[in-house]
C-alpha cells in the first residue's frame, strides 16, 4: 500500500491510501500518526485497503513528509561504487567501512516544499537516495533477518552544504542538517509492494536535466547489511529513516551546484516522485 500523510488547505494532518492520482482518507483506521501505527501496520492493512473514506485528488491536498517526528534520520556516505570512484577522482578520501552521519530531524520537509539555499554558502548539492523506514523496534538484527523490520520506503533528497561538510565542521552533521534540507516522500510504499528494493531505478533531474540516473544494485553495503551494522550499536525505532546512499552524478566533483530558482526532481521506480524548488533564504520572522 502507498500511505500518504496529507492535509487539506488549513486542515489537520490525515493519513490516506494512494490510488492513482487520488488519495482515500483512511484516518478512521490508521489514525493521524503513521509513526505511531507502524509496529501494528501489517495487521491493519486489510482494513485500510477496504476503507471507503473520503476521496480527494492528489492535486487538491498538501502532501506532508510521510513519517511524523521520527526519532532518527541517518545517512550513509559514499555507499555507491560509482559515486565512490567519482569522489576518489576528486581527491575525496573513500571510507573503508560503513560511514554514518546524523541528519537532524528538523531538516525534514514534505515532498513538494521548498529547499532554502543558505546565504552563507554557494555549494548547495543534491543527492537522491532510497529511504528505508524502520517498522519495528530492533537491536542486533542479522542481515538475513533485516527485511522483517522494514516498514517501507520513501524517496529522499539528502541535500548537502558542501563547504560546511569539508571546512566548517569536523563531522557531517551540520552540513547535512540545514533546515529544509531533508525533503522526503511522496508517501510510504509498504515493503510488500516492492519486489526487490536492491534493484530499483532512481533518477534525479535539475530543471529537467538528468544529473543522476542509476540503480540501487550499485550499493557497496546493501540495506540489510546497513541495518545489521547500525543495530550492533543502538536500537532502531519505528519511524527511523535511513538514507541509504547516493549514486554518481552529484554536483561536488564538477562544481555544478544548485542555484536559487532550480527545480530538483527525484524519482525512484515504484515509489513516486518528490519535486522541490530552491529558494533564497529569508529573514527569520521569529528573530
């Protein structure tokens, strides 16, 4: 099932079942928090599928980031073979083990919200990534069992401020966590709808120009190995999001960074499309 978190203009958040270009309200079955219902989602899917709630065209609702208030948003660096090679060619050291970083959850925005280009940098970059959403509280999970703890998948864009990654902070966290730099969506596609998450086409365009066009089978560490690695260290919780690496074609090696006015479109086979416009930073009205 494709489960969207959405609202009508000026209305509260709701959950809906996506069917083609429409969304059917299933809030009466799933409630308003997808994160809260994930541990029991499998048992509720038949009832959600049968629900005959109000039906809306997707273009008349506002889609939100599918997971409300995840506890963790984690990303892995240089996890595609071709991407690692382009990094090596640009003089960037390539890690010899899984390299994880935090994206602060405050960076998350919906699938069509704007990406703000910070005034303090001209090195704003894009990274299409398969997002894995954890469905069960889990610790010390073996790779062979890891799929059983996955609720589903989202499209993510791991927006990055490159000079803060390289020069302004000794860790990736700050350069990966600017506000609005975590667009995701357009909805959660449950695991049962994806035959093989390790064989999906992914494509990112900027103003219609293809920048990244690859398949998820180029991962160095697959998503099951990632879950095994992380859960040796800490417990993953329902709703935690793992951004599982980006393929070749990012802007950093060529200096082809995002500019105000650019439209970034990221699509993963079977999961949908997110599209975000880059806008200039505005003064904080709260300051």
